[in-house]
């Protein structure tokens, strides 16, 4: 299954608890979402988008950005997470035009640009597929403290990728604002993203 390992789960639990202790009750967030303002690195990257164009974080300034690491062959966590985000965007109505969901593949061997383009198009126009070189992906993985690893291929050559499954949400200036862990509700995301958009 494409869920974090036990050690990664414990690490994220500790991280979340630390955030809660630091953030206190300063903001009324939905229970599935954590305020990470000042605790997670700002949005920064250089990758290639699904259309083959080199892009950086600056290309998305002004929009609320949801950042998620996954892969198109993922059997469970990725499609469920992206579908939930798509549902949240639907709840936002016209405000959804000011949101971008950046799907960064951790399986660039199979996730070509064409594959990414087909995959993200199923979720909506706000979804953008991104891939990078080994160096570019490694830099992002380190920056946001996530992890992934390829499982041993089966007889048919297929394999799963074990990866962290969290969504980072950045404000229009590229600063990290919220963190949503696997299993969050679309209504929770919609409520808190709406607040970010209304304050912008």
C-alpha cells in the first residue's frame, strides 16, 4: 500500500504534535488540518510541468498552492487524495480558480509527461503534473521532509512506491500555511483554504 512506513508515520505524528504545541489555538482550523506557518520551508522548486515547460515556484505566486508527492500507478492513497482535493475545489466554487494543486511524481521512470498529463486531467484544470531530474526531486524531498522508496518489482515488472502522503498548502506569497495528513475531509480543506483566499 502507498502509505508511509511506521517510522515515517511516527515522525509525522511527532512533527504534528510539535506544531500543535507551538501554534496553540491561535487559529480556528478544521480538525484534519494543522497550521504550519513558519515551520515548513516556503514553496521553492525547479521542475518540468506536464506540458514540458520548466517551471518554478514563482510561476504560481498569487495562487494558493496545494503540494502533493505521489505517482500515477498508485493504487490507493494518490487517487483518493487527489479526488478529495478535487471535491474541496468544487466546494470553493469560483474561488477555485485561484488554487493550484501541484502533483509531483516520485516515480519519474514510469510517469512521463504524457502520462502525467492524462492522469491529472481527470481531476480538474487546477491540477498540474510535475516531474524532475533525480537532483531536483531529491532537493524537494529533503526540503519538505518527505520520503519514498521503490518496492521490489513483481514477476510482471510492476512495482509500488512507498511514499509519504501529506498535502502542503501555501499562501499566495509562497509561504507554508497548512498541512493535511492522509484521511482529511474535503470540507475541512475547503473551509481553511477559503479563509486563506479571503485574507489574501
